[in-house]
C-alpha cells in the first residue's frame, strides 16, 4: 500500500535543517544560495570552517598526559547542535557546542576532545527546568534489568518479537537473557524517531527553551556557583569512525541555479538531522532528476559520505540506491538497517559451503560416544509462540530425596561453526541477530538457526548442558557441565507454560497444548513446569533479597495484518510467571558458566560487566526525588529495587507514578558490556550492577549472539573437550568491543523499527487516545509518558487551544498553569495545572505532512481535571482482553 503523500522522518525535526549558524558562510561551505557567501572577504579563497585534526602521536601523548579526553560522541537527536561525551570521572557529561566544535565527527564515533578555556564553558541555569542538557540519552539499560524471554517477532504476529521489546530499553535480550521484546524503544526511539511536534509547536515552542539552555558565558564566571558550569570541549581527532557514514533521506536541487555547483551536484538532505547535508554528484542521481525533481520529492534514497573537507559545511557523498516511497514500511526498514550498518545481505556461497551438505543431516555415531545421552529425559522448550530459533531447553527430574535434577540445555552452535571458517567470520562480523517488528535479520544461515541448531521437538539435537542438583528452595548441591544429546518432547509457548502454572491441579485439555511425545505425556511436562516454577520463585526471591535490581518498562507488541504487513493494533506486552521461570534458569546458567570459564582462564574469559549508574545523572535524580518528596533510596541496586517495589500502591495512579519513576531511573543506567578478563586489572570492575553479582557472561543464546559462541568454545576448552582458544586477550577484547557495538546498533534498530510501526499505526488507525502522566515541566511545554503505549511525547503549549499559560516554581516544583479558551462564550475559561505526576488525557494524531505524529492534550472538564466517569471508562477500555490473551 503506498502513501505518496507521506514522508517518514526518522528523527524529530526539533530544530531547523542545515548546519548550525556557527558554521559560518563560505563558498561551497555555505548553504547554497546563502547571499552572505558572496562577501568580498571570502571570495576567491576558501577559508577553513573546521580545524585540522591533530597528529596521531600528539593525540596519544595528550591522552597519556590527561590533557585530552576520549569518549563516544552522542548527538542530541532533538537539538542536533548539542553533543556530549561521557566524563571519565562519571560526573556531568562534557558538552560540545555546535557543528564546528564537533569537527566532522558523527553520532557514535569514538572521538578525542580538548577542553575549552573555562570562560567558554556552558552555563547551566539552575532554575532551567529542561533537563535536556544531557539528554542525548538513548536508553541504555542492560536487559539484565528487565524481562526475559519475550522473544521473536516474526511475520505472523507480535508475539514473535524477539528482542523487540526488551532490547530497546535494555541492552540485550535475555533478561539478561530474556528473549526481550523491547519497547521502551519509544523512549528514545520515538523521541528520536518520528516524534515530531506540530509545525506550530516546533517553530516557536522550542526556541526559547533552546536558547535558555545553551547560553555560553561572557559574564564573570567566578560569581556563579560551581555546579552551574558544564565543561565544554571541541573534537580534535576521530579515533574510530563507528557511525556507518550512511544515511537515508531526500534529494533536492541546489538553490542557486547559476552556481558552478548546480551543474555538478545535487543536495542530499538526511532524515537524521545529526548527519550533515551531503553534496552528491548528479551522475549518481536518476537521469530525469534535474528535469523533474518533484517526481522524487517522496523517494527515499541511501547516501554514503565519502569525504568531508575542512573548508566545507557539507560533506561529499555517493548515492548508494533508491529505496522506494518514504513512509512505507519496507523502504524505511531497509534505510534503518543500512544507517546502522546491519548486514542483511544473503549469505555467500563460501559461507553456505561450510554447512553440512548431505541433507537431511543426522548426528554422527561418534558424537554418541563423546556426549551424555539425555534423549530419554523429559526436556522441553518454552518460547514465544512464533519463535523459530530455539536456543534453550529445560528439564526438571524429581529425585528420591526430595531434591531436583534441573538442566539447562543450550544448542551446541559451536559444533556447526568451525573456528576460522568463512561461516565463523561472517557470524563474528554480524555478531548478533537483529529482531525487527516484522522479521529477523539472522546472525547465522537459516538452515542452522531454524533447523540444525534449533531445539525443535521430537528430533535429536546436539546441546551443551548445565545440570544442577537443587533443593526445592533453589540451593545448589551439585553442578555438572558437558556436551549432551537431547530430544525435546514438546515446544511450549509462554502461554502454554502460563496456563500450566495457573492450573496446578487441573489437567489441561490436549487440544489446548502442542503435540507432546508419547514417552512423556502432558502430566509429566505439566509437573516439570510446576516444579521449575516453584524453584524459580525461590531463586528470584533470593536474588532480590541479595540486592538485584529490575527496571520493568512498558513494552509494546504489535498485531500485524497477514496480507499487508501493516500494524493492526498494539498492546503493552505482559511479562508473566512463565517468562520469569525461563529467565531465572538462564541467569543461573550464565552465572555458573562465568565462574567456570574464569577459574579455567583468568586472563582469557569473555565476561559481561555492568558498571554502576553515571554519578552526575544519579545525583540529579536523587535531588529530584527529594524535591518531590519521594522516599527513593539510590545507595545500591538492591535499595533502589526495594524503593520502587515498596513505595507504590497498586491503584492506577500509583502504578502510573511507578512507571514514570522507573523510566527516570533508567536514564543514569549504563550499558552492560562484554570484556576480556585479562584486560581489566581490578576485579571489582567485573561486577554486574543490576544483577549484583561478581561474575556474569552470556552462554544461553548462541544462535543469535556471537559472544555466546565464544563462551561455548571457552567452556569446551575448560572441560578438556578441545585445546585452549588461540586468541590473545587483546584480540578477544577487540571481538568483545565489536559485539558491544553491534549489540548497541541492533538495539537502536529495534527501537526504530518499533517506532516506525507505531507511527504507521497512528497514521492508519489514529487518532489514539490514552491517559498519560507528566514526567517533566518546562516553561512552554511538558513531557508525558503515554501509559497505554509506553511512548514519551512532548506537548507544546502553543499547539493547544489556550488563552494563556503561565510557568512558575512552587517551592522547588515546576508548575505550568494552562488557561483554556472556552468552547462557547457563555463558559468561564477552564484552568488546568500541570505538575510532575499529573494524570492527563492525550490524543496521538498523525500529521498531514509526513509519517510523524504529535501528542495533543485533551481539554479537561470545566473543573480542570479528568471527570471520574471518564476515568472509569478509560480504565475499562484499557488493555483489551483479546490483546493480552494473544500476546
């Protein structure tokens, strides 16, 4: 279905296009058609706009001496002239103001910066309420902080969204392993995605705030309190160009038809305003583009930057391909994948030649001698109903003494991926499968993902197992690791397992269950699920008592139309006991393997650490909670978890407030990272903050994560199945870094995919109404968390039918009073007071110009608040039963 009139902008247009005015006019560098570029002073000679990069030796020296600082550049998607790098000491981010100071670096690049003199540092006004001074956040919670096993969103329906929900907010997918459906994607995903405000709201609503925040100082800085200055810097070197240098966007003719440039170049205008405009040679463009530019106004192209010279505000690029019409799902999806460097090409013939050739493949006889044969055991998988890559299976055998033998059985992917082969290289390069709303871009060829490695029922499979003897309370009495052969007796969905947990004494009718092999039968499987559930509850209780943290955020799942692929509806994914059951045993297996490989190879173990939250952002949050009178204890992960679970009641208002606070708590959180143990001196740095454990790794998802394949090889070497890995610690660290980068990119792609589908849903099915809770109040606008959909939106006062609005601080709390224009002249104007944690009603509506949507506040009743009848109605229509039952 094509929408010629809609153009999807994958990031908000909070700021005018083009280069920030600081870039200064010159020649080729100025916006084409800029009259100032004809100034006599610049005519005839090109003046540099950007500084020349420092020499590599000087950079190394400066980093050693501490006169230069390195970090990953984050450009604010809402205000692209603002960029930041994290401060090495965990204090407030270092600010980089404007395109010139950014010196041609792009979002995600590893850069080296030099601090500016103090009089050029940014003044952060204490009374300025817009906390976006550090808001280039892109939700960095590790998946360990959130739900497990929500996996796989395939074409059939949303349940199949693997990491779609969890990964967005959580940098991963197991809850530390949970096949996550991540969807606070909308937090940044939509903020960054198509989250535009209305035209009116954008132009003037944002402007005062922007200026307010980015004041640079000329007055005497000594008179200012120290915390009101933010260290500011400029980029002097790019250590690693991590940004793909590819962008999606639109082609335009240059404005000045008489210029020399007009005859040679077209202008490529990226949808992502964090990427510069790009000159592309006309010879790359469609043949009739110059004659008929309007025919291409809605065509999405991909362009790659090939050069960006010092004397040019714009980069030079090559047009890679035309994607199709903007606003349609497939072209937009291909654009997102290309921008984030995801390889979605078909696997080459060299790679496919590495796979077993004689099909159907059977397990070679010698493997039965080398492995423990568990085919007679009652072993089964629990996954989303549409999952096709089944990495993990579970078993639970009651023992005569009242204890249990519990097994986690993981697909033995390393058996099929020979080290150093073309298959190994492409898997290492892809590093992760990427789960989009409508499909998966696999790390490995489908023959492996869905057939040979996947633990499909009623067929013999090669596995790597961890088997424990556990007491009913989950205490470990014994532990065994080894290669095994299993034959899963059934493929349960989370819904099947949930119904077993909820009917502990009733037999579930056969027609409601998937086929189960006759050797075991439904009663045996039912009993095993119940036993696993009871042990998992104990393990979970103990984990939280020991100080673990979980930040559950609203995650969106979609129902898709089978024929058109368009979203028909969406709902918040429900994370239930069956998800938690799988999560607990995956966490247990990952921790057990981490200890095993670290004991065997203290210098060469691939582990996963989670650093504590960023100090400065955490302090801001502590201050905020104090101001709001919220008793939240941030002293440790466990204390925070306890505050979030115990502070709030379970009425609707309290639950909404908990969602908002959980959302805020996710912002200071850092990414969890793979690392090589030999390269970190201090074992305290190995810790995993959210799980509150000393050692952790990823072992349980080798079909979709390359880190797990490496961990399988390390475990095999630790058990004497193979020789030690021939990888120096720094080589292993390079691979760990690459896995981190690809995981991050995959998370962003999932967020953008969810945001794209949500924007299409608003356009096709909107306007959508929901209750929302206010998260932040500015002087001309306020931010809300839209509760039914888990998206964050900014609502601008000047986009509402207001007579006036007034901002003030009451004590330390910001307050915005809205005076609504009465609907008929007889009425008094209604007043509505907006404060943090106010519940309001909003309408999400598509905009006419593009596949963007804005949030509008619904007019309150005459008393300025929601009427109780309306609230009841809303509550009833919230979370339709058919949605939750089909998740």
